């Protein structure tokens, strides 16, 4: 099945037999993992879901000629407990979130897919998707990769931004991308009044230690960064750079190389147990 912008890559638009054919073709399945949560008074709660889904679809189309790819429906709720005090947020607990990811990935594996990318667009999900990837990789025959676009594309994102080093919650970057994708849902009437400076202390303790904090610990309006610096043109560049990075990850044969076994038959005369 084809799409106006190339091959159809959206799981829910394909028929079951077309998905079976993709599994036979050793396609990658991208699971966009996002959140539904407050993004200040100017952005809709769908921001992470909208951006993450768009980046995954663009990446799949870009990678397709090198590696057939299909994008599952976006997981719309993640770990957003730190945003609950601002309202408008739907969150899962850790056990439920990880269980949902595992069930969805196991479904794809049962259908014959062996290359799975968890493509995350919410900072609060990072550790949990890595945990899920660890567990799934050790219990299945699939290769599971966990990524977050803001980190995978960090080097190409940074030069586009004026006043922040990377993606910050509801700031310059996310506001720009939403202006490019859903301008009718962005209240740009007074963005300058929303600017906040993100302090290092939000989730850190000591030199390099983690400490959970609710989001109001660092901002009174639910915003981190400088949304007044946003523009639709900048947003399109950010979406392009981010999807390029995810497409490169998907298309690289190295990403999907099986794990090596560098052991010999034994060490110090003691053979390894076969598993």
C-alpha cells in the first residue's frame, strides 16, 4: 500500500495481510512512546504525542528504501507524575507503563517482527523504556532498541535553537514544532510572559545524582525555557533534523546486528555452560 508521500508506514492504516508481508520482509516496527500532559498555558496536552508521532512517521518514510519500516499507533500516556500538580495530565504508574510497552512489543514479535524501536518523545519515559528494552531483549529473539529523539538528534538540534541547548518542556523547541504542526492549537498571544529559566537542580542532587521532584519545583507556569523564541520555520527544521536522526538509526545495519559472542570454548580450562 502506498501513501502520497511514499509507502504507507502507519500500522493502523494497513491491513492484516499487509502487516504479515512486512514481517516477512523483516521490517522494523517503531513504537512511538509519548505522554498526554500539561505544556503550559500556550500548548495543548497532545504536544509530546503529536511531535513524537510525526517524527516517527517521517523517519519511517525516510528510512524505508534502506529498511522497510512500520509505525505503530502512539502510546499516548507515559510517566507524567511530575506534571500532575498543573492539571490536564494523564499518567500511568511505572509498572503499568512498562507492562503496556511489553505487551505491545510482544504482540509485534508474535507476528514475526524481529526489529523493534521504542521511539520516545517524553523525558520522563527514558529510564522506563530502557528497562523495558532490557527485559524484552533477554526474553525474546528480537532486537529491541530504545531511543529518545531529543538525545539521538541532539547535535543537529542544538545549532537550530537560539536560547536553549536542547529540547526543554514547552519551550523554544516544542513550541516551534507545534507551530509547524498544529498552529491553530498554539496560543501565541503572549509567549514572552511565559519564559522561565530551567535550573540544573530540577532532577539532580550532588554532582551527578538523581532526585525526583514535581515540576512546580522549577516553574510556576508549567513551562521550561523560552517559548517566545519559537517559530514555525524553526519547528520544521527541528522536525526534519529529528526525523533524519531516527531514520539514520533505523536504516543502519549496525543498529540491528545480532549480539556477538566473543567467548572461546572455555576460560582457564573451564567450559562455558551452553544456554
